[in-house]
């Protein structure tokens, strides 16, 4: 996702709805990510907020109805704006605006611009739940979908009117993720990807467990990156909470929403892997499974007054077990964690033992961190080294390398 929005030209149409306050943050986040955002406001939008706010946040001129009948240097604004955007966002898309657009009206600047643009248009509806469920609104949305408009359905929750239900504009960060996904090449479409993530937990008694400092962030970024590239993602996840929700690209595309399998122990993780791995094209083992577990967990809860002697046993080796059934077309990626002085030898021996095509070596300080040092060892025995790089960047780069490897294997056949 690294700088994916840099210099992207985004046209953002703002309608009059209470959710307009979220649009300010969307503009700020897109601009911060390097995008050039041009805002067009309807008359009703200006009753909620001043155009100056969007101009300040975007650093660009904000266009209003006053510009509809203006011509500057021979340029007609709705035509020039229609040509300027690589993608168009409409938010909050009100019931009234949806109705006008569905009937092909061009009575205002934003509507005329949409009729003239050839760029993809994303609509983010926001309204009262009863309005959202109204057959007329749904019929208009169905009609717009048939014309190729991309409809991102509203979220459920508390509404400004005091009711609870579907109608909320998604959070700004979610909207920005939809835009990021739009600009990602769908290089893994049709590929099935297995990703393991997080630390496993091995019970000591019925309330305590042994685990490690892994945050699961690497697996999350890998899953998001694979998903945005069009892959069918299967995330085997040993963390109770989700870092962030994935945007619902399945609202308007054939990309399946990631399937998340919640597990706790190393044995549970292996059992799920064994079901999914045989049908996968790519498997990335970024989890941090516990290598040991108490041989016999204590029944109940251990007390401080009780004598504690724990006998450990070795847990299942997930990637080694699966390496025994690996098929020639499958690409596997492992991770190696060790002291810097031992890291290279450990990573290369692990790569060979477990038949990994790629292995990522990182120092003991990596777990839980957003940035770290990484060395990637490739199938060609080449290596790439990165210093203080983000896990989000690593996920993007790693999937670039996997995509190139898929292409290389296809070209050599």
C-alpha cells in the first residue's frame, strides 16, 4: 500500500447530509497520502459546511454551483472536472441525489460532471434506515449499478435521527482503504492465498497460557495486500481482536471477502492449515506458533501456594508438516527470527528444510513493532535487505516478488 495514492487525481462530490463531517476527514487523509483531491459541493452541502473548509484541507479550489455557468479561458468547468479525476467519490450520497442521478439529471455542477466523466464512480449512500430500505431508493441504486456505478453500502449503527440501523456513512479510514484498493493492480485475481498470523497460545491451566510478543500485524498487512490484489484470502488468525476491519470490496466486485479462521493453539492452527493448504496457490507462514506447550495442562486454576513443576513437549511444526504435501505449483513463504549474528544461517537452513520459495529473516526485536530490518531470500538465491522498513511496505513488496515469481514460472513452461 506504500504511497499507492501519491499524485492520484481524485474528484470528490459532496452532497448535503449530516455525515458531511466525516467527509472532511476523508479529504484530509487522502491529501495526507499524497492524492490531489478536487471537491465539488452541491447547494445543499453548502448549508452544512463552508467550501473554504475543503479548500483548506485539500489545498485545491473547491467548486460550487456558482462555477456551473462560468467559463474561464474557454474551459467549461463540468467538462474539465469530468476529465480530471482518475476516480470519483460521492459522499454522503443522499437519497435525493441518488434519485436525480438515476434519472439522468444534469441540473447542477456535480450531476453534469458525473454524466460527462468516464472515470469509475463510487457512491457512498448515507441516510435514515427507513429511507435506505425504501423500495424507490433501492430501485434507483439497482438502476445505477446496472449502469456501472459502484455502490458501497452504508454501515449499521446509531443514526443522527436517533434511530439505529443501516444508513451510516462508513468511517473515513474505511473509505480511504476502498480508494487504495481501487488503485491496486488485480495481479492475484483467481489465486487462493493462505496466511497464518499472530502468536498461538498454549494453556498452562484453565485461565493462563504461554504465548509470545507477536502482534499479528504482518499477517494483517499481507492479507489486506492480497485481498486488494484480487486474491481469495484465507487468514488463519490466533488473535482475539481484529486490527482493523477489511473494506467490503465484494459490494461491487467479484473479489471474495477474506475468510478468517480464529484459532488458539498451534495444533488448531495446523488442523485448519491442513484443510486449506492443498487447494492454495500461495501460502505465507507469518504466524509465531509456540514451539513448546505444557504436556499436561493443570485442571482448574493453579494457586500460588501449590508446587509448580511443568513438563513441556514440542508442538507441531506447521510449515514442515505442510512441506511434505507441497505441490510443484505452490509458492510458500516462511519467516525466520533469531539473533543478528545467527540470523542468516538459521534462515537459509530453515528455507531448505521446509522447502520455502521465499524466506524473510528478521531480528529478535521485530515482534510487536511496526518497523524492523528485513532480509528476503528468493528462489533464485538472491537476497534483498531492508533497514527500518514498515511491515506494510514489506507486505506490498513481498507480494510483488511473489507475483513476479508466478509470472516467471508461467513464462518458463
